[in-house]
C-alpha cells in the first residue's frame, strides 16, 4: 500500500494530538515537557511542518510511550 507523504504527516499530527489529549496534556504542557515551543507542537498537530526524529523522540518520551507508538495509526 502506498501512502503520500502529506497524508502520513497529517495522520501523524492527528495521532499525536489524540495521544496528548488522552494524557490530559495541553499543547503548552507537552511543549514544556519536550522543551520546544507550543507553536511547534501546534504546527506538528495540524501538519504544517514535517518534524524531525529528535523531536518525535522528545514527544514520545513526554507522552511516556515508545517512539514506535507514534506511528501506530491507520491512514485515511
């Protein structure tokens, strides 16, 4: 199955938002835990940027999950 890069990034952002909300974290709370800006979290969640691996690891650590769990979503 092929998926476009854009579709993947959109779905990744949605999944990160869902995981963040499940943990009861605001965008600011997640940003603080990751030591990045709230605007960067917001841009990731709405697929305005293609974030790097280092940031994804920070997000996974802040959410207390394995990094691979960030990619555990179905594509639409």
